[in-house]
């Protein structure tokens, strides 16, 4: 038999539920702009009724849950797109700097190269005396110093990119560890039957950040813990076990030196550049280059720490998406540009020297044969710097007025040389096609000219950068469309929450009214006494 | 679809950014006065621009080569024409000396004039242009001709050869009259030898032998005239090369400009259109971002 007191109970439950709902709506409004916040919803359910006679009588309302509104499938989708966006963005970041080094400016290497050939043409016009030779020397020095500078700028950019990879790796490792700790807390709250809404939001933010660095697959267990897998390699980055550190961590190859018998590898352990580990191992064990990300098992590091002899085994992470992958890809491209620049430096120096010395049989080379003809090391022969008359403009037997040799060199801008610029191939081509009596050098129909050589490098850098920038734009659009959808599901709508506030506060007032009505009823009963 | 305020603001911000980015790009293009500022703006056109830039630079060099050659050929022409006059004078003197009315002392006087002409022609042969002896073959820094004790003009430079110049891509021409061609244009007897024979005949008073040289001198003159027209032909070729060079340069400059230069009027209009869009976006922002339900609750 229901009594006034049990109705009190119903009213109080109503008050509590609506107060809680008001609190949730306020919390939603307060967090409308918080990063990673998902709106929460109070799930109200009517309480268990009890039976009386033929009826079931309601006993009020229960709050069954405060639910976090989130679409897990959308999360996974966004994380993958973040990875793709991250890879374009990081590649673009590096390549835009490369574009400044390999420039097409009117004062750049292209100009220096042309100036060098026209200087030879000047010399051919007046082969007597020192005027023309001074111009040739100066133009050549400009060309070599510009190459040296470009090589050192490229090296700096490569080193910066490696440092960037290391810092991203470090960030990824620490994010994974933070996620592990959150996993643990979420697990414990779940065991107590609590809803770890805000912890899951925090974890979501960390996963957003991590997915921009590494392309991750996320799996959930029944206690809402997450397991992280590297989507590109399948390696497990974080298991469900929350007690210990992840079994596998990423490290970065800082540098690698090979003396023919041993490789000395500098490893930025866990991405930490402040404390690099140097290991020495037989040549050929690994095929790494600086900036590679490697997986190392945590227990192997522990064993190495114990005695410094058990060298941990390194597994190269073949990353394809994510910020790390983008940086690594850009680094590989930089390597390519640098080697093309080396090819240009080598073929110019080798060809000019070959013509000036009739294939190393007489005369004086213009480029110093004691240093490598690489972009970094190429330089003008110091003998010529001391005595510019050593520059031979004509044949060795005649004198002064003959500028035929200089004329041939000036034509090198247009003459096509083989695209394979290995020393053997170039030497073979020159020995078959260079005629030192009439000073002619025939073009290779399938070859390319020095004028086209550098333009090719610039075009490659340009189109790589363009591809990355276009990728960023497309991916940005995709990511923002997905983020919009996510916001549409999990975002806080002020209008909606305001309506909820009004609704719940009205309900609260109504429930209060019930209580005052009950009080009046009780008064009535009591006054009867 | 639920629409939240954050979606509105995010959308608004990203569009505002896009507008600003396009405006920045067009501003860069206007201030840099170029459509293509970085290789990634258009990797294909950038290589064309680079090729065109270096071709223009080379073209300037060809023009300077051509101008230099024209000066050289001018000097050559003057020297050869002067030589032709000298040979003509010798021809007159030989005709005079051959008539048997001249006394021995008169012949000696003619011989003295011939001796002067021999020196004169040597001077012509030693003409230099910008410090280079133009008939010297490859040995351009030493005067190529001298008169020996027997009054014969001889070549003392020792190294003959072509002076070459490049006037357009792959076109190399020789601009000089070599020492041997100047001294011996007929290919049979050198001018030095002819003059020496004339001089010897005059000093010995052998006027009958002198008469036999008239034909040889005639041949020498024809040969020098032929040489002069060869130089004229080379000059013509240079002149037309110069015309072509200028046309090419103009052409390339035009193409280059069409690839990279901006149409200032078009860009300015484009830019002000973008600015209008940007302004509109800003003012719309003020309207759409403000109201929520809260504004209407009292």
C-alpha cells in the first residue's frame, strides 16, 4: 500500500536525477571548447515498480549512466587520416626548405653555371693575356663555392631532419607510455563500475597526437583498455598489459660510420638525442642510414645496460604513413638531390679537366684533383689560383691567339653528355668523342646537357614539394570533414544544452512542487489529530 | 546532422584562412611581379624559365662575340683595302719605270718609293685590333711581318691558324685572314717576293725586266680584291647573325615574360575581388557567430 512517505521518496529521486542532469548540462557547457571533450548525456530510467493488487506502481526515476557520446569507428577513421595528413605535412616541412637550397633564382647555381660557360667564351674571344683567364677563374670559384654551400646547407637540413625524427620518436614513446598509464586508471575505474569518461577523453587527445606521428591501429578490450599496433609494420606498440613499460620501443639511428670491417652506429635511444648510444658491429649487419627509425625490444636494452656487451637487435621500422614516415621520406629525397648535385659537380669537373688536360696527358686541370669532385669538396686547383696563365685556351703546341679549347669548353652548356655519369662511363665517352686536334666533342643523342642537368634537379625538388603540398591540402579537407562529423556527434551544442537546462530546472521545480504538495497532505493528516 | 557552434566557428576560421592564403599568394605574385615564385609553383615551367634565362645569357655572349668580330673584320677590311691601293701604286710605278725614257737616277727614286710602299704594306699586315694582331694567325701578340735585309716582307710569327668565334648555339666561324693568305693571296708568289723583285729591278736599272712583272702585279691585285670581298662576305654574315641574334633575344624575352610575368591589371582586379570576398567573410562572421538561444532568453 503506497503511502505519502514512499511518494516523498519518488520526489526526492526526481530531484536528484534532475539535479544530476542539470549538473551534466552545465558541465557540457563549461567544456564546450575543451580539447577532446565529448559531450555527456544522462541516461534516466524509471525505477523498478512494485506490485499492488492488480497494479504496478512506479517508484520514480533512476540515473543509470552518464554516457560519453562517441563514435569509435569514426575515431579509427580519423586517426588513419591524421597519419596520412601527418606524413604529407612533415614531408612538406622539410621539402619547402630544400626548395630554398635548390633554387631557381636568377642568382642561383643555374646562373653560376651559365656564367662559367660564358666566361670560357670570353676567354676564347681574347685568349691572350690574363683578362679572360681571371674571368674564368672567378666564375669557376663562384660555381665551386656555390656547390660547397649547397652541399653544406643540404647536410644541415639532413641533420635537422634527423633531429626532428628523433624528437617525434621521443614524443611518440612518451605518448604511448602516457596512454598505458591512462589504460591502467581506466581499467581500475571500470572494475569499480565507474564510467571513466574524462579519462577516455584525455586518452583520446593523446591518441590524436600519436596518430599524427605513427599510423596506429587501435583495439579495445572489455575493460576499455586500448591496444596499439603500428598499422604499417604490424608491430605491437602497446599491449593490454599495463603494469610494465611497452615491450617494444622506437629508437632512431643518429649516424652510421663504416670502416670496412665494422659499423659504428649511433643510436638515439627512445629518440633521446641528449644521450646517444654507440654500438660497434660487423660491416654488413645492418643497412641503415641516418634518420631511420628502429624497433628495439625493451628487455634487450635492459640487458645491454647491465653489461654493455649484449648489443640489442635493431629492426628497421618501414613506416609509410604518419609524421615520422613523412620526415623519413623527405630525408631519402634529400639524399637523392644531394647525390644528383654530386653527379653534376663530378661531371662538370671531370669533363672540363679532361678537355683541359687532353685526358690527363698534358696541361693543368682546373678543378683540384686532390679533392673529391663532390658538391661538398669540389674546388679550384690551387696551382691555377697561383698562376692563371696555366689555363690553356688553345692547343698545347701553339700559343696566345688560339682560343679553340676555351671555345669547346664554353659549348659544354649545350653539348649533351651521357646520363650515366660514373667515372668509367664518362671517361669512355670522352675518349671516344673528344678530338683534341680540332677541339670538338660530339653530343650523345640520348644524353643531357649541363644546362638541363641542374634544371632537372630543380624540377624534381619542385614537383616533390608540390606533391607534398597538394597532399596537405587534400588531406586537410578530408580531416576537417571528418572532424566536423566527429564534432557533430560529440560536440557540445549550446542551444541544446540551454534547452536541457531549462527542461531539467523546470522538472526540478516540478519535483519540488510534489514535495510541497506532499507536505500539505501530511499537514492535513496531522491537523486531523 | 547536429550542428554545434564549434562547427560554425571552425568552418568560419578555416574559410577565413583560405581567403587570406589566396590573398597572400596573389599579393606575393604582384609584389614579386612573377607568376612562378618557387619551383613547386610549377615544376615544369620553372625548368623552361631556367633554360630560357641561361639561353638569354648565352645570347648576350653571342652578341658580344659578334660585335667583337665585326670590329675585327672592319679592321681587316681597312687593312686589305689599303694594301690594294698600295699594290695599285706599285703597278703605276712599274708602268712608269718600264718606259725606257727614265734615267737610272729617276729609277732609283722610284725604287725609294717602292721601298716606302714595302714598309707601308708591312704596317698594314701588322694591323692590330684591341691589342691582337689580326693577320698573325695564332701568334696574335707578336707583330707577324717584318722586312728583311733583302727588302722582302716575311712572316715571322711562326704559328698560323684560324681565330674562331661562336656566334649562335653550335655555329662557330673563323673570322681571320691567316698570315699566309695575307702575304700570299695568289698562292703562287708572295707579295713580299713580288715587291722585292720590282725593287731589285729598279735599283739595278733593269727596266726591261721590270716590264715583265706587270702581269704578276695585276694578279696580286686581283687576289687582294678577292680577299677584300671575302672579308665583306664574312661581315655580311656577321651582320645577319646580329639581326638574328636580336630577333632571338626578343623572342625569348617575350616567351619568358609570357611564362612568368603577371598581367598586372588582371592580378589587381583578381586581388581586389579577393579582398571583397575577405571583407564580406569578416562582416558575415559578425552576424553568424554571435547569436545563441541565450540571446533570446529573458
